[in-house]
């Protein structure tokens, strides 16, 4: 089973759209283990709408929290205790795309960060990053945090308008491959996403799920 973890430098940068494009391109199963905030819907529903995957390829969350906040806070407010043993990677036939919540150092509990969970899984991660001002710092810090925990970084995927220098310097300094840049799409639908993903994103050669 080939597994890729999709994470980001921040929340709201487009990593769910990227995850939908990735899962659709691979014909993968999609799993978001922790969803915090479901008004009007969660990321699972967005991926279902954009990926073109059959409903049985969209897996239920381990935790679906109502409060839109960091998972540790959302769980506290919702009266839920997050347990590591419920965050075991599901077994599926074929590739699996797993989407984290927020950035790499978002707390899941008082003692467990998102990057710690990725390290526990030991699977390669793709970091999604904006192309705009501030992305150099955010991206390099995120990659350092992942590498410090031994998380394999499969590459960085940029999202947004082109910025030649940011797209050049971050992979060079971080020592990770650039997987390309997914442009903002209008309209955004399964067809435009699939076309843009195929045209702009290249997955690592060692990933055999494609």
C-alpha cells in the first residue's frame, strides 16, 4: 500500500484542494484523521466533490469535531479525548492519501503535534505552501520540523499565482524536490482540477502509486 501524507505550512492554503487532486490522480482512498470544524462541511466533503472518487474511497474521520480550532482545543471544547491508537493508518487496497490538519506543528493533544503523528506513521509527506510573501520562512521552518522528527519529505507543492524566486529558493535551501505549482482555479470543479493537476504537478519517481 502506497501512502502519502499531505500537510501544509498553514491552514487555508489550499492543501485540501491539492489532496483532492492527488487522490483523484492516483485513484486513491482519502482519509483525514482529524476534522476540526464542519460548518457547513468538512474537508472530506470537499474532496468527495472535487476528486471524482467513488464514495467508498472517501474514508470517515477518526475524529469529527464541531469546533473550528486547533484539534487539541476543538477536542477540549467538544468534550472529546483524542487517543493515538484511533489514529492508526487504515488498511486499503491501493494508494492512500492522508491529509493533516493545519500546519505541521499544530497540536493534536497537549503533548502530541501533527508532525509527531507523521513521524509515528513513518510515511512520506508532501508540504503544500503558498507562493506569496512569507512563504520562504514558513516553508523552511515546516520542512526543518519534519526532518527533525525523521519524517521523509517527498517534496513541496506550491499553490497560487506564480512566483519564480520563491519557487526556486525554497526547494534549493531545504534540499527537497519541487513537485510543481497548482494554480488557483476558477471555476474549481473535478474537471478543471484534474486537468491542472496533470499539467502542473509531478510526483516523486519513487512513489509507485501513480
